[in-house]
């Protein structure tokens, strides 16, 4: 997957050196060391991957699903065999802790497992005698050539939201991983290469915006999956739709958590801290704002402040580390600027994570846990806020433009039922800090957090990668006399 320090593309069943004229350095965010250079592949190389997929599609769609899933059984075994190796690569290029990287990869592998159920999940249905002598059937057939554009924050998991379902539905799949973290998936594609898939069924093309635009504009690419910021999700969805493609585009979030006075405060603090500071706060389901209700405010504020002050920050390969660096030096500068902006807007800084210096890793992109209090609810920052009632808290939850996740901590079943019914978010947690759906449920999202109809994972993935064909047929009895 690497030649002369340059990542290769995987097209037509082979690793190929890109003819790109531009490259980016992939740096370890904890050490700032350059690990590899990633090519910004031009449109003609995207076209080569699409052509390979088009050539593979007619025979691949005719391959019985019971045969297609055998490749996934083998892929699952290979991912398990190389589990820690892949997780360590994610630590180095993404900055996570080893436990976070293992957890991410495990959730990706679960999607491979679910996709092996395609022979049942892709079944259609039928009715006899919808009129006299007429039957009707619905079949699911593969879409064709599809592509996914995936983000930096989960380089191992999110591509596996798409690849297993796409190929087992009979489509041919092209991946454009984040140019910031391309190594994890390149290593996974090394394992994919061992599966013996027909050339062109899966491809990997490295690149940035020009590569993405080439996928969005190519007439043979029928469907696009995307995860990233809301602004880019809107752009990808709009351009894909303008070109007649189906699209599922997951965007960003400012995920609120409500803490009621009756909550188990020790448990709530621990879980919310893990949600807020885990993965350096860069996951799309990270808690960004905590809304305390009534007398919960003071106790929670004191507890979360103590946890933030004592969280161990450093290089994710060290076993005692609980929080790694953010992805780039630009991200660090942006986050620190937002903390300063919050102070200027009147927020009180309870824990200031700026100007972090980790011994031995002084060049790393580290921002320690930060807690702001009394943040303006209309600010782009999101930290602890306070409400007097659960109704007021739900109003604050629903006032945001985003709708990825909202959580409630309580021991009241009535409050939980009210919250899950009224909160306007696609993923709801009750005494859960990261309401990440299992692979057999859709990863939902509302409002500015998602553009499209069918989400990633589970049955939604089947519907996205399969087209419905309805057949209405008549076979009059008298025709049988001809045979």
C-alpha cells in the first residue's frame, strides 16, 4: 500500500501509484512526525476506478448473495486476526487512545457481521391474485457503482458502515478516505486484497476536494455516502442530487445532555466526561453541552470540573492515557480561539485546556479538557447551561440547528418517556452518554446533522444500496395448453 513513502491507490484489484502532482503529509498528531505522503488523485484516476467498477458490475450482480457473503466471512476473520495492528495504526494517524481505536474497529466489524445477513435482508415480497389471474412481486436489485467519502474521526469504523452492505447487495464500491487519516483503510484494503474479490468490485482512491467532485460528477456513480461537517454534507448532498444520484450525507452536531436533579450524579458525571473528552471530543456523538436542571447545577459543575482537571492527556499508545491530541495544529488553534471567544462573550472558564504541553510530545496537537460555565445559549460554543425545568431544558435541546444526539440522565421513567418523545434528535440516550446505534439499527440524524432519507447501517443500508423493482404478471390458464 506504500511505495517510496507514498500511499498507493487500489484500483481494478491492484495497488497502483497515483500520477498526482500534489501530495499532503500525513502526520502523527501526537508527535508531528510525517508518516507517509498521500496523493491528491486527479479526476482521470477516479474515472479509472469507476470504469473498473462498471466492468465488474454485470457479473458481480449475478453472483448469488450466498456466495457474496463468503467474502465477508473471510474479511471478518482477517480483521480479527489483525485487530490490534489496525487499531495501533489508527492511534498513530488519528490520535486516539488504544482503547478508543479498538472500540471503533470493533463497531466496524459488527457491520461486516450484520451484512452477512444479506440473503435474508435483501429479500423482496409478493402477492398472488392482486386481480384475477395477476400476481405482483417486489425484487431488490443492486444500484450499480457507489462511492463513500469518509471523515478523519473514525478512519476504521465509518468506511465499514458502507463497504460490506454495498458489495453484498451486489453493487461495486469506491472509497475516498479522509486525506488526513488514509493509512487505516489502506491497511484494511491490504486485507481486502487477500479476499480474492473480482477486480473492480472494490476500489480505494486517495485525494481531497477535486477527487470528491470527480465522484460527485461522474455519471456512472449512482449513489454517494458521506460523513463530515454539516457545511460539506450540504454541499455533497446538493451536488450529488443535482447530478441525479441518491445520497446519504451525515453532518456535524452540538449534542446536548440534560441532567435532572434525581440523576445518579456520580454515574452521570463519569459517563458525560467520557462522552465529552473521549476521542479528544472529535466524535460526532460527543457531548458538547450539558444542561443541568434545578438543583443539579452546582453538584454537576463541581464534579465535572474535578474530572476535567484530572484527566490524563498524552500519546494514545501509553496505557494510562485517557485523552489524545486533536487531529491537526489548525484544529488546535481553532479550538483555543473558540475558548477565548467564549470568555469574551461572558462565559466563566472553570477548566482551561489551552496551551497544553505534554512532556516528550511538545509538538503534539494537545488541548486539555476544558469546561466553560454560563455560556450564551446562542453562541457557537456549547458547554454547561442551566434550566429550571425539564420543559425548559427540552426547549434548549430543540433550539439547536443540529439533531444528531440528545441524552437525558434521570431515575424517573416519566421524565425519560417525555424526553425521548419530545427531544428533536435522531439518536436519543437515556442514562447513556454516547447513543451510538448497534450495527443492526440505523445511525440516525435529524435537521442539519443529516441530509437524505436512508441512514447508514442495518436495514437502511440495504434500502440505500438496492433499488426496488415491481413486477406485475399475468399467466392465463389457456396459455398452458401451448406446452
